[in-house]
């Protein structure tokens, strides 16, 4: 067979592959693979790594866990609101969205658990007791430009092209007073960026959370819970409420984040902000208004300067530190403060200011 003939046969085969691939659904998200690709650990900053869980950690004074709360059968909710279909409704506060499902947590958990697996994800955290699911970093292959070459070769050699981005999602289920469940989905992103002008080395950098991705998976989860795709679209099209301003103040020697919200609203907003900004939430006690978290403070290390780093090169890296994030109602406002693991106030220490700044940046 001549070289020209062989070339013609190759291009004909590629054309047939292209025709087949053009029939595939070009969805906005696609985290599924052929199941043969191995997960490659990302070289990411220490404050974004998945922190090890200490199962021996005990919260002082005890806490209220999802498994310890009673789950009575709730009465059927009214279905006249546009935002609600059957026993599933979408709630909004600014850019934040969450689902309210009028079913026991025991009935909702397996649905949420299966949902992410069906969408191509694996789990790094899967704790029914805390109502927490967190996925592994995954690539949205729908972001890869689908020109002729990439569309054809990509079908033959899966993983040949990369979008240069990775996503992970955290799903949190909390029981409400009506016996149902509130479901929160938060996104964290990474992108591969060059670290030098010659473009020879890259590093994974954190990117802002994507509210549209969160909304997309909330809508898909609504369908999984029994709402039709058409009904989901009408619910998502409802208007968004606006959120008032907030401020970080130093009152009585203590840094405080003041939110113009009731306790219930502020508790929800702070929880979502903690999920988005990468804190490890080990436990939560809504009755006392406390989130028990772990946090890696990289800012302090960066402030030491070059000489300090040079002479302390052998010093081991500091690990995550445990804190309490307290949410307390104060008349028409709610105040958020940072405390040590044992409950002492951190005052106006730099670490408290940095944590509150991280939360306020996400809450805006």
C-alpha cells in the first residue's frame, strides 16, 4: 500500500470516529472517564490539601451530631410556591443556594451518596454520622476544546488532552426542625499555572468557587430526588435575594465579624463559607453555635521573609490547628468569633483576623 493510500485510510478512520463522537451529548459538565485512568495527586499548596482526620478528637462538652438528633416524620409542606416541587424546594440567599427536602435524613443520605458516584466522582470523605460527603479532585472534560483533532484522538486515547483544571465538591446534609434535611453543595477549584517565564514548570493554584457549578449540581440532585428537568429549570429561574453588608470590627480586644442576619441565616452562611474556603469541619454544634474546624495558616510562614526561611530550613512544617468558629445572635445581628480548640478567645490575634477575612471574602 502506497504512502498516499495509507494516509487516506487513516484520515477516513478519523473521520468516522469524528462522526460518531459528534452524536454524543455535549454537556456543560462531564467528570466521567473510562475507568482506566489513575488519579494523579496534585502538587497543591498545603492549605488546600485534604487534611488527615483524627478520629480520637473529642469536642469539649459534647456536640450535637446528625445521628444523635431525632428524625420524626414531618408533615407535608405546601406546594403552592414556585420554588418548591413535591417535597423538594430550593432556597436562596444572595449567591448561595441550598435544597430543603421534606424526608428523613436516613432516606436522603443514600440518594446523595449515589448521586456523585453516578456523575463520575470518588470520595475522600464519606461520613454519614456527620452528614458529609467530599469528592476527590476531578477533571471536567467538557472544558476541553472539541476541535476536530481533539474530538477524534480524544475518543481513542482518553486523557491525551487535559483542561488544566480540577474540581472537588463538598455535600453537607443537616437535619432541620421540621424533620427534613437541608442539603448544601460547595465547590473548590484548582488550575494548572506556569511558575516561570520559560513555561517549563507548572503548579496547581486555587481558583474561586464557581456558583454556577454549584447550581448545576444542585439542579441535577433535584432531578435525582424526583423533580423533573423542566420543573428544575423554572425553580432556578426565580429571582435572587440580596444580602446586606457585613463588617469586621475590634470590640473589647476581640476581632468580630458582624453579619446583619438572624442566627439561622448566619449559621447557614458561615457553614457554606467554611466549606468553600477549605477548612476541615470536624464537627458542629448548632445548639451552641459552634463549628469545630482545623486550619493550616500559611500566611504566617510567608511573612517570615527570606532570611528566616533560610536559617530555619530544617524546621518541620506546622500542621493544621484546631479552632472553634462561634456564631452568636446579638439583637438583630449575628457575631462570628474565633476561639482556640478549648474555647478560649483568640482576641485580636492575627490568626483570628485572617480567618474572619477569609470568611467575609466568601460571604460578600
